[in-house]
C-alpha cells in the first residue's frame, strides 16, 4: 500500500494527538521532555524517510 504525503501527515497528527492526550492523563514525563522527544523522533523520521529526487 502506497501512502500519500497527506495521508502520512494525517496519521502522524493522530498519533501525536494520542500521545499528547496520554501525557495529560498519565503524567509520565514533564512537558519539556515530552516536546523534546517528539521533536527528536520527528527529526529521525525525516532523516530516514526516502525522498523523491
């Protein structure tokens, strides 16, 4: 199955939203750490994604 960029961004936003809701209900880490981890994971995903040239 080939995912379009819009569909991938939509799935990523749903996952991010679920992570934020989970962190609100179960305060696992503080918000600074949570945002840092999300940014780091986003950067790692973009680093390893295939890009069209």
